[in-house]
């Protein structure tokens, strides 16, 4: 697999000097006045001060509470774009908040999100999202969904900041009344030839790029779409070699213990895109592309994303991003997810970025960045030997070629006989009006007991849905069931013109009001077939369940790892097949295979 190849390549470059390098461990230490550590740094962005005599970096975070000791008359104190300073990229000290009060034209309750610091024209620029502009700057007075991109300037990286009189990107209509596109998450790319680009947008409406005026205060020309609706946000674009690389995040950033946020990448030969993944998929297409570059891997860190990419003093590439500790997911449950700042190395292998050697967010002591110029290879993290390959021994294989189901299969809520049949082409099954989401446990599920121990499940699936499908989302795929409210699901999904492979988890919430469902995504669905793979490994009372998808059955794209507690009380795990969501779209399961995994 690609990740294993990456590990071997990185290991070959490791040196003994790495063992002597200064070390760090995630999360980063963001120290507040008095010595306490900050408990939030969402949407982090890094700027190196070009005028500092000593290597100095500044870290900017989205508006959030940062300390459980800080409250005001309204509750938690939300610091407005807090700024931290570091000389080694590991230890950070709080300097100031960018603003003491919300700058015009933000309303008094608006969020200030996703700061983007840039040094332009001999000054410092700070771009940021305003989630709600005042009526004087809105096409629809009285709305609270009219988001925009603003900018402030300063002679110093820590301010004081002077907001520009106008908006860089004003609210953009998505329909009548209070329907607006999500104008979030600014990112600036400044090229040596003087060209400057602003990337912006989010799930609601998609992501775009547009030329930035020389003064940095307005846009020029027309926008180009770089990310499809309801898939990506948090654009971060860097140039490396002959390509421009778009890092972007997907799914829910803030679902506490069920956060499945993850980071994806594509590259382009032009700043305006199109940005294609390693298999040629376009990140702006309905059948959406994007190579996973930082999915969660089964350790304590979940939901890694919304990153910043930069070089240390030795020229080595790094990324800082936010992630959630699944053992302490809340700042304040159930509506304030605790997002900490993490740091990992970026290597470039065969023209593609590889974060943390392909192992997911790191949770071990690793060599730290180099503040000053030196031998970057000497700081390469010591990876250790690659994991031994699993041996998969087939236990059973099902092609559904007979006129009826084998005895091992059992229906949970049998669908109408006219909606499914077996035969030479496999199990053909029309999507039915049901689901397994929350309290809605109405979908038909075809189940079979899984072998005991660690297992791999492979399936070849087709979902016949056109590119513009569907008003009601439809899906077909696999579930590993404890029961209707405790499972993981890997399915090909079509929803409102977006086609993707969803990898989801539903569990019984620990407390009332906590989320029950979280999702992440894997690779691009194939045409017409998609191969799905789940690997279930037991770790004490838990299972670590990893997912992959493939467009050809040979090249697999990872979709992260969910940790769950299924099969409580010694009950055997069951595999389920689903075709649900209504619309009577045709799904076909050509084959399903179960194999035991061993080392």
C-alpha cells in the first residue's frame, strides 16, 4: 500500500542524528499568562516575522474560549483571535488578542474565525471571517447568516490592528431572503512575481480562488471554483516544486467524541486549479476527489484538520492543525469541542505531501523543528521498522449468484420482495425509504455473523445514481453492527449532487445532548463499481475499525479509523449490507468476502 511505501522511503532517509535532536510531543504548549496551557486553538495559522533578529513565529487561532478559568457575564470568555509567539515552533507564549472587541462591520455576536496572517507591502495583514455583518454591509438586513471576509493591517505581527473600511469578500447570495453562501476561511498565496490570490469558501457554496488586488484590500476578476459544495473548507495552498497544493478539510470539525474531520490534498499547475488528487480526481467535481493526507488513525487524536503549512529555519516542511482528544473531547459539552494545536512533519514523496510519515496525528515524542538553518535530513523523525504486514486468510466468500440467499444470511427488517433479488450479477437491491441514523432505525439490513478475532471485509458495490443525484441522499455499503444504535458504516453515498464514500460511526451517547453520529470520508467512488474494505481489530474492550475504498480493486485509499465498543456481553459482531435512503436507486453487491487477519 501507498502508506507502507512511504514509511519505507522515509525510514531509508533517517539518520542517527535524529535521536539527538530536541524533541516535542503533541499537543503543542500554548502557555497563557500565569502558566496555564490554552485549551483551544482552532483553525491555526503561522507567520514568521521577517524582521525579527531572532527566529520568531506567531500562531493565530480562531475566536474561542481558551481557559476554563476565564468567564465573563455571558459565560465563557471568547478571546478574539488570540496570538502566541515562539522561537522554536514548540513552546508558545500568549501575547495578545488581535481585538479587544469585535471590529466593524461585525455584529456584536458575530464569530471571528480562521485568521490568515500575511506580510505584504511592508506591513502585516490579518484576514479573517466575520460570520455576521451589520445591516449596513448586508444585502439582506436582519439576517445573521451573511458572512464575509475582512482584513486588518498593522506595522507589527501582534497589532494593534486597523480594520480596512471595506470588506475583501462581501456576503454572497445563495438565494432569496437570508440564504447566503458560507464566506469563510481566507487563505492568501503570494507569489514572487507579485501575483496574489485569495482562497475562500466552505461547505455552503463550495471553495473558490480569486486574484487579490495589489493593496491586499479587494479582489480582482472573477472567482474560480476549487472545491465542490458540502465537501471542503479551510483551504491552505502552498507551492512546492512545479505544483500548487491545496490542503482542505472535510466533515464536522466539532462533534466532540464523534468528530471525524480529516485533511485531504490535491495539486494543480496553476494557482486557480483545477486541483486533482493522486488518482486524477478533481476536488471541485461532483464525484469528488481529494487524497487523504491526515486521517485519524486510532490513537487518542480524532478530527485532525484546518491546517497551516510552513517551513522551519532549516527549510523542512511542517503543518500545525487542530485535533480533538477523544479522551477529553469537550471544552464544555455538548456545544464546545476542545480543539488543540498539533504539529507534524511534512515530507514530499513522489510529488505528494506525506504528513507524519502516513501514520496519522502523532502521539509520541519526535524530533522538533529546526529554528535555524541546518541539515533538515538530520531532523527526520526516527520511524522505527514498518509494521509487519497482515496475513488475510479467507473464511468465506459470497457472490449471491444463486436463486436465493445462503442460510448464513439473515434479514433485519426484510424489504419488499420486489425490491431485491439474487442471481448471476450479484445481489440487486433498490434503495428503500429507511435509515440507521439516530432514532430512525427503519432501514432493511442483510446480516451475517463475522468470524471471531480480527477480520477484513471486502465488498464490490455499485450504486446507480447520476452525477446530479439526489434530493434525498441514497447510499449502499457495509455496516459492522453491535445493534441499530452502535455500528460503523462504510458506504457509497450520493447526496444533492455530491458523490463520496462515507465512513461513519454511531454510538450510544454517554450523556443526554451528546452527539450520536459522526462521519469522515475515504476516496472517490468508482464508475460504476466501488470496492469497500473494513478491517476490524480488537484492542481490549474496544475495536479499532479501519476503512479503505478503491476505484479498481487494486489501488486503495484510506478513510481513517473509528474506535468503538461493539459486541458487548460477548455477542458476536455481525456484518450488515444496506441500500437505503429512498429514491429506488439500484444498488448491486457483486461480492462480499470475510478473511481472518493475523501477523
